[in-house]
């Protein structure tokens, strides 16, 4: 019934002290904008902080409770709309500090979860997933037909430089807003981790693994799911409120199924069985959705491939891989295995790299009126119209596949010995 849902580094015999882990986490949040000083980098860091909160809140459902939700964007989106409306009221004279506006989003989302959660959590598994998907589509459609509150296609905008400025903080400069987001990120992360250590958190793990046994010993699995569902909505609403302050505009897109799907995809890639796994997934989500579309037109294909590869090869996600490496380092096995593992990784790149080139050349041919038929890779110019480029990539890929099989066999022999 127990799964490695706590801090990964605290479960190994050679574990790091929790105080050191949390100290490093807080220090990283504090120093990141001082190392990455450009406005773009600080904006990306702010988005990462918001994504960390919402992915951790989603993992309360998925990783801790085994509830696959396709509608988590409902609660982060509602929190964003409530926050932007509250921000406009503050601009009109409401005596509320801007720094507390994300809490309004969190409380509003929790109130919606109180209303919808009892029906949503009556069932788990596929039924729960379909109900959450239906709730998400319902609210997305409602946002389009109620322009008075949701702003229609243009959304609702605001100005975060509003109200009083305690200690001279207007939250106009990006670095001031980042530190507000970083503070919320640290506090929300600590609260959600504390929740997983409470009896309620342990009971949620039991409901995930064997709800019949939980009911047999006298607890109602639905009530457990319902309480955590409301808590997850509260933290998602806080993330939505922070995003409203960051972007200063909220549209109906915040309710979209694509956003809920992104939460699921990147939380899983980060690792749902380790508490800090969604943190890694959130960072990848911001980088992937923010930078990949500008680098390649096939970015959605690559995200799908990464997700499928994670499901098949590393179901524990990126966090699971890092923990496995940490355990190898603690046991000293890396001294024997690292040359073979390095050869395996290099051969994987050799085998997969040409497939990436094939995809890029295919898109070049399909969009020949927009994109040039040639592409430059590692100083080599390849022509998508030339059979030599396609055949050369095939030869390299077959060579890499052969090296991968040989490296895998050698690694298996070393592990067995």
C-alpha cells in the first residue's frame, strides 16, 4: 500500500537531510532571478513558479490519490478570472493588497470544488476522468456565452500596479512579481508536502491502492477523495491567481482541455510517484510550451513521443530516473557501470537523431512554400529534396541501433555480474 510518494532523497539509506533539500530549494528560488537577469528569463522563471504550484496540486489527485483528471484547468482558470476581477476592484479602490489577490482565486476555486466535487468524486477511475472532462468542457462553453463575467473572446484585462504599495512594492517590475510568485511557490510546496505526511494524506494513498479495504475498516473513500479534491482546487486557484497577475489578462483559453492535458502530460513526465517529480515536470512544461513552438513546427509530435517514451521506458518519470542514478551513486555501482551507460546513451542519440532529421525534412517538404528545403545540423547542410540525405540518415540510424543493442547487452552482463 505504500509507494515512494515522499521526497525521493529521503527514502534512500544514504538520504540527504530534509532541511538541506528544502534549504536548497528555497535558495534556488531566491537566487534564480539574480543569475538570469533578463526580463525574458525572469518571466520564464515566474511561469515556472506558477506551473510548479498547479502541477503539484494536480499530483495530489493523480499521484497521491490515483485520480486522473481531465478538468483541472477549471479550477486554475476560475482562480485566474476571480483574481483579475478582484484586481480591477482594487484599482477602483478596494482596500486589498495585490499580494493577497491569489488567495481570492484559491478560495473561489475551493468553493467551486465544494459544489462540484461531491458529484465528481463519487466514482474513481474512468468515470472520474470522464466527469472531470465534462465539467471542463461545460465551464469552457459557459465562458464563451457569458461575456459579462468572462469577457468573451477578448477576455478580461487588468493592471497589477494597483492599490497601496507596502514597502514600496508595486509589483510592476518583473523581479518584484517573481519574488511574490516564488514566495507563494515555496509556501504552497511546503503545505502540499505537509499534507502528504498527514493521516489524511496516508489515507488518500490507501484509497488509491485499495478503496475496498479502506471502506472495510470504516472510512468513506469518497469523503477522502472529496476533501483532497477541494484542497487541490484551492492550490490550483492560487496558481491561476498568480498567472492573472503575471499576464494581466485572462481569456476563456484557461479552461481548455489542452491546458488540462498539459498538466497531466508534464506531471507524468516529471514523475507522479515522487513528491518533487511534478516540479521537474513544471519546468519542462514552461520550457517545452514556451520555447519549442519557436524552434520547430513539429513540436507537438515531439511532446507526444516523449510522453509515450516515458510511459514505456520510465514509468517513474524523470524523477524516477534521477533517483535510480542517485541510488547507484550511493551504492558505488556507477564506477563499474558508467562507461557502458554512457555508451548506451550515445548510441541512443545516434539511433534517434536521424529520425528527428527525417521529421524535420518531412515538414520542410510539406511547407516548402514557407520553409526552405535545406536545414543545417552540426555544420552539415541537408537537402530535404535529395535522396542522399534520406538514405544517409537511414544508414546512421541503423548503425546507432546496432551500437545500442551491443551496449545494452554489455550493460546487462555487467549488472548480472
